C-alpha cells in the first residue's frame, strides 16, 4: 500500500470540494492518504462529509509547543538539508523581504510536518495549490528524503508564484489544470522539464434533471437575473461587477444581480452598493452551501465572472452543466472552457464597456440562445466530466510514484492493484 500525505493551505474547505474528491479517489485505489492542513479551520460551516475529513486532519498553524520543539529538533539534526532549504530564501529572485521572512516560518512548519509524517511511513507528499503549504511539502520531503508534487491553479501561478523555480526544480511532478498554465510554466521557467508538468482538468457532475422552462407569463413579469458565485476577495473583482450594474441600470435595463459568497471584501462592497444607489438591484447573498447552489443556477438568466485571475473555474462548469449562459473575461484558461458565442460569452478583460455591451445583447436576445446553452452542457459532459477526470488524475498520480517493492513483487497484490485501476 502506498502512503501519501496530502496537504492544502486550508483543509477541508467548502470552496475546494475537488481536494476531497482527489483524496477519496486515491483511497479507492488502495492508497493510504494522510490529510494535512497548513491552517487550522473551523468545522462550523462544513458539511457532514467535510466534518468527517476535518476530524482526521492534522493541522499545523498555529504550532503547538510539542510541534515547535519537534520541528526545531528535526531542522537541527540535518544541517545539509537546512542549508538547501534556506539558500533559495537568500538567492532566488522575486519574493519580497516580508515573504522571505514568512517562508522561514513555513520552513519550520514543514519541519513539523516531517516530524509527524516520519513515523507513518509516508512515501510521497502532495500539496494542492502553490501557496505556503507547497513550501511545507517541499521542506518535509527534503528532510524525509521522499518525493513531493503539487497542483497549480491560477493565482498561485500568475500572482503569487513565490519561490516557484525552487518548487518546480525539486518536485517529482507538477499537476496543473489548463493548457494555458502548462505553456506559461514552460515559457517562464525554461529549466523545467516538460514531462514534469501534467495537465489534469477538474470537472463537475452531469446534471441529470434539467431545469424546467420558466412559464411564459412568469418570465414576462420577472427581472433578468445576473448571478455571480465566488469568494468576496479582491481578485474576484466584484467592484467591477457592481460598477457594471450601475451602468446597466443607467441604460434602463430591468434586472437583479445576486452575488453568492462571503469574504473580507463584504464591507467595501456593501458601501459601494449603497453609494451607487443599487439597493434592491444588487444583493450580497452570503455563503450558500454547495448543495443549495443549483437553485440559484436554475433561476439565473446569466452567470457572470469578473475575476482578475483564475484557473478554469468550477463555477462556470457548473453553470454550463445547468445549461446556463455564462459571461467571463478572456483570461488564462477560461477560453479553453468557454468558446465565445458557441458555448458561452467572453469579454475583454477590464473593459466595462465590453462587459455591459455583452450583458445588454444577451438580455435582448435571450430567446435565441438555446443552442449555445445546449452546446455548453454537451461540452462539459465530454471534457469536464468529474468522475472521468478523477479517474485520470489518480491513474497518472499513482503511476508517477514508485510503488513499494514488497507490494509489486507479490503477484496477488499486483492483480488486486490492476483490478482496482481498471474499475
């Protein structure tokens, strides 16, 4: 049995269900997966499934006194690897002084991770996202003398690529979620071997019961509905969306806009909504459990995204699976998902005029877009099928990790492993 440690900055997280999906699929194939989280998370807003994972997860921030002592002991016992970890902090170009100092702390957390994983026979560490947990994984893997890998999405590659050269050089392989990301890595980090970078797409479940068409009488009396789903964070740029809503109102469009999600930008967004006179038009819905999102998708006429940085958003996949029109910026990997005027609509990034024009056109022509909606759902079913992509992820992942020699030599275990992989 292969023993893997799987770490994320915050785990479990309601906004990252694909992490649990990947762990579950690896376990289904016989891997022993130890769940770890850089930060301690509260179980209050977690689902029953997420709480079950929370109970087994090892947390590393804040470190307990015992964890801190174990980390110091681990670092002091291996001066060679200590220097290998500290050298990039001194010489690699890019990170600010503050980020370098923080990475010193993350190195200590990585040592604490190594201290806990050592006795468990862990053979490989995987980090989801390229943020600080990936440095913890790198540090722990070097101290333990085992391999590590990590997954890159969007902002962790394009906006917060701290010490990424070192991570790419040290990793056994790197998973990323779009062709755009792979090409970006190979172009900007030319020392990286191409075979290290694996494109593995995320996915969503097929919607089996399509939304019932809105009765004509009801459709004539309700307002056109925009829906945005995402954390209230600056990178999601909900301020742009609110400014666009003000412009749409001034043009006379009768509509409402629901913004589903929670986050640190809420006070600023509330102030902007009030200052723009958009009460009764723009609503900050707050956190909605993932299981309840389909009702919002079904009601919406257009699902919009205004982010400054993304990978390939699951939110857009879900909306398209519900046969909903989507409008998103033509950035990063989004054009791989949304083909303009074929499976959805794209607008020029940062262009308020282009966004407002697109919304106005869609609202005026919504009765003639059924073909785009059907094509969107069909493309999701073929390319972004969650179960199929999870199987592909697990097969690729396990194929890149050396299997225990004892297991490989045993013919019965070989047959069991082959049978699991086929199923």
